[in-house]
């Protein structure tokens, strides 16, 4: 009983210290981030654009407009700028007259917003780009980090380092290489392998379990990539379905490889699921062989399939719900517009999500036997050669 009480006391103290350290770091970094919330650029057409933060100080007018027979709310707001070349000035902007808004998106006094000023040919115009969400995002991030450290301990700290490494690989390697004109398919695959290798060993250490998981992940990723490329071509997907894709074409012109970008996004999205499945399979096999070293690789493989089927079934459903959740507005449009069902399903926005979901699901299904086999063979070899009960150090 005493040991249990001491354990929970230790957990609480470590958790509080970790949470306070994270929140303190966020308070220190917030002033630096606040300074980044302003910029001035000149567009290729010669239009000056300045962005700064501002605070809504008064709602001067609010009502409902009726463009095209649809009642939509609008506001006329007085805001005070906080930084940039117009710091301290008050301007009046309209919201809902040019850009569509809803009742839930209306502003209230005290709200912080991004204010944009455009100037061209002597004409000046102001509009609100979005809300300032820096503070809540920092707090949410701090709470998340605190929970990871509290519950995960040292392994949680390693997982946070793995997340940071993933962001570095994406933004310091994959994105710059694609912008430099490299093939998005090759760049994404190379970046994915580097990311899987580094994060896997960073989080789980240099041991047999991690080796088996990495081999399973790499093979599964290659097969998933092959299936994704084949099915994208078969379905005739182009990648030009989103507003972001249109902007990429406007910026890069004919050099934009939207199909390659679609493939790259599909592979990066599949990485997280593959990592979960492969690490889980490898861990299960090594736990089995630690419990009973007399099991041969065939028995271990059969047990791993039994465990992996349940995990894979749940992951497939999770993947479907994740993609459906991000596409919920699109699903609502299906219910509103009276079109033939197969016309809606065959449209590229929906077909893209279908292919993305099915390719990711096929990848994680293949990862179950592939990683199970790799882990079973390695675990049996480790059981024969390990002088100590623990196999993780082999």
C-alpha cells in the first residue's frame, strides 16, 4: 500500500512539474509569436497588402441581408489595430457583405482578429481575414504536452520528440524539395522512410522490437505506395479538387504536379496508421515470446494474426470515420443537391476520399501479416540467442 501511495505521489508531482514547465515555456514564447502576426507584401500586380492584429471595440450595425433569396447575417465593426504601420488607429470594416458568414461566426467586442489593408491605384480597403487563435492554441498545446508527459513519462517525452522530428522532415525536407521542382512521389517516399526510421528508434529505442516494426513499416509503406499510385491512375484522379490545389497551380503554373502532391498527402496520412499497426504487432509478438519462449515462429505468427485482426478492424473503421469527419460539409451537399447517386460518388472530390480511405485501409491490412511475420522470425531468433529474460535489448 505504501509503495502504491508513493507511486501516485510521484506521478502527481512529476505531472505538475511537467505541466508548469510547459505552461511557463508557452508564456515565454508567446511574446515572440505575437511579433510574427504582422507582415507587408507587394503582390505581383503591384497591390500593397498589410496584415496586422486588431481588436473589435464596437459593433456599429448588425442585420440580415438577402442576396439571391438566402438570408445571411452581416456586421459593420469598429476595430482598433494593435501593431504594424497602422498601430493604434480605428477603422470600420464590414463582415458578411463580401464574404459569407454565419451567426456562429459573428464577432463581438473584445474579439481579436487579423485585419488586412490593401492599397492599389490610390484606393484603400480593409477586411477581416480571420480570428486570432494564438492564445487558445498555445493553451491547448500546453495541456496536450502536459498530459503526454504525465501519462507517458520518458516514453511520452520521446513521442513528443518524434512529433517534432516529423514536422522537421515535412517542412524542412519534403516541402522545400517539392517547391524546388523535385518529383513529389520520390520526395515523399524518401522523406517517409527517413521519418519512420528516425522516429521509430527515437521513441522505442535501438532494440529487436523496433527493428522488426521498422522492417514491417517499410515493406507495408512500399506496397501501399504502389497500390495508391495504381489506383489513382485507374480512377483518373488529378488532385485538382481543392481551393489549395488551385492556388498551387496559380503560384507554380504548369510545373505544379498536383497528382504527385495528392499521392504524397495520401502516403503521409497513411504513415500514422502504419506506425500504430506495426509497432502494436511487433510489441505483441515480443510480449508473447517473453511469456513463452518455446513458441516457434509459426505459432507466434498465428497469434500475431489473431491479435492484429482486431486491431486492424478497429483501425479501418477509425480511418473511415476520420476521412468522413473531414468531409462532412461535402456529405451535407450531397443531401442538398438532387443528383444521381453514382454521379456524386464518381465526382473527383468524393472519389479522391474513397481512394484515400481504401488505400490506407489496404496498407494497414497488409501491415498486419507482414509485420507479424517479421517480428515472429526476429523474436524467435532473439529468444534463442538472448541470455537474459528481456528481449528488447537484443
